[in-house]
C-alpha cells in the first residue's frame, strides 16, 4: 500500500509540473525517420522556471527523449530541438516540461583541427565531412579550394578525433576512410558564383570558423571567406553549415555580398568516375566509384546529392553536376548537400534516391508543430 501511495504521489507531482503540450503532424504520404522538430525558445520560455539546464521533452508514454537547446552562437537560447519518426498523415504528441536532463549521447559534432592545417571537420552517426583552412595554403600541399571532402563511415560512432589522432585516415581500419578526391573543385557540395559560364573560386580557404552549436543532436559552424573577384566585382561569403544526427544531408546557408544586384550561384559536386546520375526538378543524385583510392572496387561506391528547390539542374557542367539559382546581394541561398557509401548503409541508387526524397520532404514539407493550448 505504501508503494502505491508513493507511486500515486509521484504521478500527481508530475502531472502538476508546468508543461507545454506539443502536437507534431506529418501532413504527407511519406514516412519520416528521425526528423528534427524545432520550437522557438520564446515559446518554451513561457514555462515557469524553465532553463536550458532543466528543460526536458517527454514522448506520449512520458519517457524522456534526447533534446538540445540551440544557441546559434548567441549568449541566450534560441530554440529547442528533438527528433521523431512519423508515419504518413500521423500526429504524435509530446510534452515539454522541467526535470533532470538525462545524459544524451552526442551524435553530431564538429571542430576546427589546428593540428591538420586548420581543417574544419564535422560528423554525425552516419556521415563525416571536412573543409580546408588557412594553414593549408602555406603547407607543402598549398591547396586552396572551396570543396567539401567526404569521409565515408560504416559505424555509428564519432570518428573525427580518432582518425586525426591516428593520422592515417586514407586506409580503412574497419570504420571507414577518406577515399574521396576534392582538389580545386566543389567537392561534395560547395557553392560558388557561376557567372559568364565560369566558376569563380575563392582566392583563399575559409578565413574564420565559429562553432555555433555542437550536439548532441545538431552541430553548426559558421565560416567566413575573404572577398574574392567575381568577374571584376569583389564578393564575400559567409557559410553556415548544419548537420543533424541520423541524417545524411547538411543544410547549407550561403550568404554572398558585394556590389551586385543579382548573381547566379552553382551548388553541387564534382564528377569523377560516374556510374549513375539522376535528377528531378529540385534535386540531383549521383553514384561514382571511390575517387581517391588505389582499389576502387574494394573501397566501394560513394553517393552524392544536392537539393535546391527552384534551381536549374545542370548535371554535366565544367566537370560538375550543379544546381544553379540567382541570389541577390545579402540574400541567403539555402540548399542541402549529402553523401552515402555502399559499405555504410546505402546499398544502391534506388536507396540513395529514397534518401534524397526523404531529405527533400523534410526541407520543403517539414513536420508541422502545434502548441496545444489548454
């Protein structure tokens, strides 16, 4: 009887704790897997006594699920995120309240790597990427490129720190490897101005890198590039990249500024040994052999994708497959770029198209969030 009384008291206390009731609805016929739900902190802050340190998210069975408070580089919290699956046309219910936050595993992470010529590397439990930094310009390699490198993975653990410490990530020791060639290209998803039929590459690698958020669900970095020439006009770039746990696609927010009214920008990937390429009105997907490998058959195929709603798909342009869209000075170009590996969860082109379709749906038809007023 005593245990029953204590149990009832605990339930009563929980039910009396201030809470926000949230409904998340999938208004499409596509199933959603681990899609990120975002709620502005201003809506969460109405809860009495809520702080980033004590906010928790409960599912419909009152079980705590992982969540993250986003700061976006600011001193004050900006949003709360969590992830959920959703069947077609399904509505799911969650409860935001205060309590003791569990120790959630970090599944999205990024950092600057000064020990490797200022690389900036980021990853989640499915994919890993890197961009090249200022120190590489004066290294023996002397590489200046906007291109994004792909590190293929067949593990859900985070590998960046381990691989850099080992210093031998071009060999697969069982978790994956770097078998992708970038060079002076867009790599696996960068953007550059595309004016008069020419790609206008930056004169330098990124100038500054600032990590805005860093797990457990989302990692975000802001990178700045020094002004560079675009057909006689100086143009600067601020690039913000976000990667969420359980997803293969990065959100790319690229802000170009300069003395121009409107400028076409190309976003996409370099073509190596292309095996398949397909596109719709809003996206392109490609399969190619491992491009930086002594044994491409052994090292498998790499899948690449770009999503740019409203862009013009150009599958074979200057050795690249790109989506092109006009942007105004100071207007953010938002697109999505991602990758997969035949030995890391993407078996064939049909599966890759499914991945792209799902990412496109999440970008253009996200789950709808409603705060239920009682």
